[in-house]
């Protein structure tokens, strides 16, 4: 890539629900790079608009008035004051053509920043259908910037937009024809000459009282900025209105005047969108329809994903086998390198890829519902429930995603504007039972929960499976309540959300979103799961005491002498598995498991379960394969016959006094522990990245492990007492 | 009267907002300013939040927060 300085840079900004992403996609295609802005956790997307012209995406927002880090960042990027970010040469403001009174608010703010700008009137077709016609030439004259009508998801107007971009890059900035209230301008200029900072930033600090701009400036500037701001605000308030009200009213008044001469509306009868809403958020039908959509969607995700997951598991099993065959007959056969490749690297990559089908289907489901407008209604329907635990309807999508995987769930919290709500959501999202827990549940249930019907109709095994999901939800409720009253104490959650009109989802934008999000998942979760798999492999592989190898070599020699044919092969395989088990019991991991036994014994666990729990740190489902190895079964418990063998071995496991290790209470205790713990390297890595704090990361792991331990202890004790 | 006291279907004109702070500023930025027409479309099935229409778009807002908006019917 060319160095950033040589390239021209165009920024794109707009209200939420204006199709900003569609415009971005139409201009750049799939040539996009996603990352973070330096120093902050605000997502940065860059695409190539034309050779030598980069398009950089700014977060969706209603105003540059900084209430959140997103808005502060946008203002600083546009002013060229964000370290490491070149100032854009041009800014595109995307607006919903049907909704100009609100959209021009941000537009006028951006124009004042002093960069060449273009107003993109997107979804012009929908506006026309609603009887709204815009005189773009007149609007362009009043605003002082080019105005280009588009229908981005159908690529209409994109060629004109490209041409306008080429014409506007490097042109002089527009000169606004409107003026801000005199009192604000006066105070702003006085502050600018006194403190020597950028006048625009100082104006935002003046108006957005107590917001991040004020905090940002106060932390960087000597002198009594805060006092000066307070005095300036007091002088403005003499008029009876706050600086914020002065700005908002002046802008809206000017916009209303501008629209009067440029926009014509005909009254149309009830729109289709309104009629759809009369059903989908109906007083009585709304919630049942919602439950149906969500449960139907989720059941389909899990069902559709199964064949793909089997395929991936099979493919990686085959690759592992292939690797072993390549080593066969070479001096490296059975050595550390073979094991690293087959059991470490390939198993690690397979462990990531196996989740991909579910993740892809989940993103498809969410992108579809979001693009058509239903997700905003879901938040509207759920807000009352989430408010009861100190969150808002905005937390609904992250929670829903977390049932597939907490990683995309946590990434989805970026849309939550309120910082406390967002962190609370991140901290409780891993309680939702993700798909990595399913293998743990299904093994324990198949092995120890009797396949009985309760009252002749309800399958006990299914009930226990469902109960595991509720365990997580019921733990999340008090956790959220306590967090919002202690570490995240403050004003209640906030909820203010636009309900955009319904539209037919665009296959292109849904497709791009799935690819984009899946890439992020593989990169973020993938690298961590892979790295942890290698580490855990090494801990379970080394050291390898030569006595174990010699003892099993002797057994093999004996078998070769005394047996032949089928019986010999069977015996040799058995010895191989026993040897693998013996090595693992003697590995660092095995020793750690024994060291940990006093800690897990109160839960009814033996050291092998403790060890398998540590080994499952990269991904929870690893507990199944670790238990297989440690019980001398080889590692492919995915196979049904092997799984039955594992179930048999687990049932036969005994404490030294002869009593069985696995009883129903122990099995339930293992399941409850896994339902509640944050035993997942990828989740913790994403929490660290998104909160930018080790403190929250450590807290997540600590408090969830504590709750998981207590939960497992309680069910084990209660279960044992009940059965005694 | 206050916006949270309006019933679904009622149409009014915004008189102003009470208090200041980020919520009030955000409402004003989104067009909740004196003189604008506002219609209560519906309440969510659980009774809260409420859906309103103004400047041709739909906004959902909690009743508690709608209490800062003064309207005249």
C-alpha cells in the first residue's frame, strides 16, 4: 500500500439508518480494511475509492455534539487533530432524503468544520414514494456544497457521486450562509484567543457541558479552562436558554427555512411500513410474533449449521490423519513435531473453523433483520424488560448474538452509546450459553441423565439441556443489577432510538456484512483460539518421561510375540492409547490438575475433570477431547462409537475408595460450572480489546469463575443430599 | 401537558423541553424543539417505551424521558 500521506483521503459521515454503509460499499466494494482508530476502541473502516483515493468511515451519529467517544473522535478526525490520522481532503455527508429536517442538523455542523463537503441524498426513491420531492439544485445553492441524489443499494447515482468527488477533492471549503447565535460566537472567539486551541473544539466544549470534549481539553491544557467555560456558559444563560438550546434552536430554525423553499411534500395515505408495524409491534400480537421470529431463527441457525460443522470436523480429522501418514516411516514419526501439527495446530484451526457455520448463519439472521428494520423494533419491544435489570433495549442484539458466541456479542455492543450500559452488557454477555458449551452439555447429559419421560410427556434430558440455558440467564440478571449498583453506578440506562421505515433487505449489503463480520470473527477469535490451542497442547505434551515410552515399548514387543492378526492390531492400538493417557497424566497439565484437586474436590470433581477444565481454556468444547485422552480413548470422541466408549469409561471411573466419580450431581455440577464460567480465551481477549482495560477483563474472569464455582458447589451439595 | 401523558393517536405541538443535560440536548438535536408537530403513534406492548412521529420520522423514547417534553394538544 502507498503511504497514507501520498493518498487523498475522503471521510464519510451520516445519521444512523441513512444507508451510509451502502454508500460506502457502493463506492469501495469489498476492498475494505477494518481496524481501530489509534488509541480508541472506535471501529475504523477504510476502503479504496479510486486509485490514490481512500474512503474512511466515521461512526453513525446524529450530531457532532460529543456525548460519546464516537462523536469526539469524528470531530477530531474531521479537524485533523486525532494523532496518527491525516485530515481528510473531503467529507461526504450521507442523509436520508425523506428526513432532511433531522439529517441537515449534522450536515450543517460538518460544513462548519471547514472541509470541502458533498451532501449525498440517499434513498431518494423511498422519499419520492412518500410524496417528498427535493430540489437538489436549490438545496445545493443554500448549503454551498454539491448535493447528489442516490439509491446506494441499487447503485443509482454512484457514478455521479464519483464524478462529484473527483471535482471536489482539493476545492476550497464552503462558506456557510447561516450564522450561529451571536452569544455563542462571541464566547467561542473569546475562548479561542485566550486558550489558543481550535475554535471549533472550544465551541463544542462550551456547548456540550460536561461531555468528553471538555474532559479531553481540560486534561491537556494548563490554566483554568473549566472555570472559563462555566463563566462563558453563565453569560449565555442570561438569555434564559442553555448554550445547547441556543445551538439546537438556531440550527433547526435555519433548516426549516431552507427546506421550505427546497422540499415539497404531498400527503400520502398510511404507508406500508406503518401497516406492517400495526401487526409486528401490535399490543397483543407483538410479543408472540417476536418470540416466534427469534426462536424460529435460532432453531434454524443450529439446524442448518449441523451438516457444515460435521463436514468441517470430518475435514480436519482427515487432515490430521494425512499429517500422521506423511510422518509415517520418517525418523520424525511419533515425535513432537507430528503431534504439534496434528494435535496442536490442525486441532486449533479446526476448533475455530467448526464455529464458523453457526457464526455465518447468525450474522445472516441478524443482518437480515437489521437491514429490513425489525431489529430496531426488537429493541423497542424488549426495552421494558432490559430496563428492569438496569440495561436498555439496545442490549438485546448483543445478548442474542452471545447465544451463538460471546465474541460477536461483545463486538455488537459498540452500538450502545451509554458507556456504563455498554460495559454492563459486555460483562454479562458471556453468561448466555454459547454453542461451544453444547458439546459439554450433550456429553454429560448423554452419559448421566436418564432418558426418561417426566409425567410421560417431557423428556428429562431435553429439560436439563434447556435448564442450562436458563442457568446462564438467571445468573445474568442479578449480575447486571449488582454491577449497575456498584462498579457501574450512575444514572439509569438510556434509550432513545429511531424506528426506521421497513425496507426489503439488500442482498448485497447483507452479504458484505456477513463476510465482514465473519472475517473479524476469524481474525479476533481465531488467532487467540489458535495460539491457546498450541500452548495447551505443549502443556499437555511435555515433559515426556522416557520410562513411559520404554514401558509401553516393552508391552508392544510382548504383544507382537504373543498375538497375531486382528487381536494383535487391537492390542497395539490399546497400548498406543494407554501410552498417550500416561503421558498426559504426567504432563505439566496433568500435574497442574492434581495440584488443583483440593480446589475442585468440593464440587465432586476428581483431578481429571479439573485438568480437562484447565485444558478447555482455548475453547470450552476441548474438555470433551481432553477427557477422552485422559481416559485412554484417543482423541476422536466426536465419532459416535468413540463417544459411547467415553461414556462407558466415564461411568466406570472410580475414586480410590471404589465409589463412582461421575454421579448425576457431579455431571450437573460440571455442566453448571461450564454454563457460568468465563473459561474462554477468545472472549477474554475481546473484552480486553473492547473495554481497553485489564481491570474489566480480570473482573469478568474472576467474578464469573466465582459464580460458576458457587453454582457448581450448590448443585453438587444439594444433589448429593437429595439422592442420599 | 407532558409528552408521557399523551395517549396514542394524539397530535400536539412541542412547547419546549425542561431541564438540560445530554438527554435534553440529544432530543433537541433530533428535532424536539418548540413549534414542531409531534404525534404519539403507540406504546410498546409492555406499556413503555412510546413511539412518536415528528418531522416525518419515528422515534422511540421511554416515558420517563418523554416527561421532559412539554406539548400542547
